C-alpha cells in the first residue's frame, strides 16, 4: 500500500481531476466503495445504521455511503453537523441522497442519541485528511456520541480527530474498529497514537490513474509486498559464500540467552555463515543449540563479559564479515565499551547495534560521529530515551519527530521498536512496519529481531531494507506463533521457529 500525506492526496486528486477524473466521481467511488466494504463485513439488512457526516468532503463520502447502504435495505439515518455541506461536491451528494430517500437529522436533535443506542453500526464521516489541531464543539459532541456506542464503528479515510500526517490525536477523537481509507494509506494510520484509533485499515480504489498519482516519497508502508520485492529468491547456482557472513559479537555469562536467540534468528533468515564471538564459556554452552554457527572464543573479564583485550581478535575476524551485529546480552562494562569503540573506528561494512550496544552509546554518543561504517540502531523507547537524554514518555509522544531528527543528525538507520515499529533513514524517509502482535512484548524478542536484521544485512540488503524487512518478518512470525501458542504464552524462541512460516508466505 502506498502512503499519502494530506498534501500528497490533495495533489493527486487535483491531477486526476485535471485529467478528466472528476472530484465528483472520486467521491462517488469512495462512498460506494466504503459501503461495499461495510456490507461485506457486517450483516446489516433490515438493521439500523447511523452515519455522521461533516460539512466537508469527508461528509460527502458519508452521504454517498449512506445512500448506497439504503439501497441495500439497511435502515440508515444520516446525522449532519449543523446543516448542509459547505463543500460543493459534498452538497451535490447530500441533495442526491435526500432525494433518494435518505433521512437526515441535525446532530442536536434529541433522537440522535436514541438512534445511536439502537444502532448495529455507526459510520464516522465527519473529518478526513484535512483535520489537524483540536475538535470543534459540534465535532466533539458527535465524537462523544460515537465513542459511547456499543456497536462497531467504521471511519471513512481517518477517524475524526486523527491527523493524517503524524498520527497525533485530538482529545475526544473517534476510536474506530475499521477504517476505510481511499486510494492509499495515510502515515497517521500506521503510527501511534493514531494507529490505535484506526483499527483495521482497508483501502478502497477511487479510480485515480497512475499518471496522476503522487504518493509520498518520505513515508513508506512496509507490508508483505515490500518484503518480497526486497529479498531476492535464492538462485539454483549458489553456495554458502553467496549469502554473506555475519559476525555476531554478543552475550555474556549473565545474558547467554540473548546471544542464542540472535544467533538462531540470523541462521534462520538464510545467512551463509553466522560467527558468534563471545566468551569461551558462552560459546561452549551455546554450541550444542546452534551447531551451524562458527564460534570465536574470547577472554572474559571478572564480570563474565567479553574483555576489552578481545578487540584485536574480533577485529581480525571482522575482516571476513559482510556485516557485524553487536550488543545483545553484551553487558555494559569498560571492556565492552572499548570493544564497541574499536569496531566503530575500524570496521567499514554495515553494522547493527542493539541492546547493550545502544546503552554503551548512550554513555558516549560521540562514538557514532567517529565511525567508518553504516549503522543500524534498534532501540526500544526506553533505550532511545537514554540516547537522547529525555524521558520515555516524551519518546512515546513524539516518536516521529524525534526518530527523524536523530537519524538525520547522526546519519544512521534507526529502527524504533514498539507496537508501531518505524524505520528512520538519514535522508528523512520513514518506513512504517505493518505487522506484529502484543505477544512480542517479552524479553528476548528484540534479540530475535536484531539477529534477523543482522543476517539480512550480511546478505547484502541496504540498511533501511534490512531493518524494514527484518521488522516485518519478525512481526509476522510473532503473529503466526501467537496464533498457535496464544498471545499470552508465545515465547521469543517460538518466533524464531515460525520465521520459517513468514518466509514461506513470502515465497522465500
């Protein structure tokens, strides 16, 4: 699915209109398409449905949808926000719908509340892509009515109160179960908090020709199609050297499991060689669980972490690697700080830094400025907050702005984990990873993700693609695992196992 900011959508519609595909026709297709989605999802024949219609073009879409539902024997009542539409095209659809028998009530009518109580479905067509700021009084009253219904809620294009471009939400915004978006997705549908207000997002074609299309160049939706287009099929003529060599500098005596999960994930994603560099104890204990990996045994310090003296050993091994992964379970010690600094100053191929590697950077962010290599950082919100020196609450509230700013300032690829994973590139592009499950909210899930991204990077994917594809595959494998083991009981090692299913779905 392509993504469109409000400006992108405005330009696309204007270009389509200039080429003869009129605004009126686009509105008709939007409303009728939304009605068909609704009819395919809900059994509404002979049942009550309330459609709230604003006075702009989103309201026009609503009147078309209401009229179509009426034709299909749904008992539809439209609720207007203070009179006839002010938009010319919406006004035309309003008059046509009324002529065809649609009953319209003013939102202040006392009967509206009773209708909402009895409704089997409520449709929100109050505000669309043009919304920003706070809700006006009449919209706030209607949103409150919608949010208090006991039936499903469907939003047209965007739930009222959600900003199309950044996903910010006004107080009192509609929370929808299903959002029918027109022509393409909107960034605000795939980032928090807007994502939680949209529910499932379904796209409807409104007939815009490719010649008129102007999708966003800075906002990219990551789905299965994206992954399939970036991960090539494995050729018949190949060998293990064809698929790269990942040097994974991971683990300590306290956090062996992190090294195991990351190593397994890197192997599962098709990497030709996965070489684990850790303490001798970690390597010896993990070898039976990952016999396919190569072990590089390093001296340990008194805390059971890799000693800083191992830097020369690891740098020597890095000469053969096509990518390096560092951080999972590494520990935050003077020795690991020295090791990370030496890698950044001497290794020239791409590197993934996760977990304790990020915690080490938080203590000395200048290491990033002195590096030779492309870097992917994979923090969760609390780790990112440490990097920035701000609160986790601020990161959660401003993840889009802060993520973009950091990636641009330091020239890194930043994958910010969470229920809405986003990948930020140095050029300001944002990729929205559309997969996942609450079952991934467990210690160890990030180690699986880091290993997966490291493996894809070692196989030659560009940093942004390795991060985005790794994020989607991780989320999809998690969802498949949760279907089998339950959202509550699924474990990170189950996600590793079900990476096979995620790759199979992609034909890889």
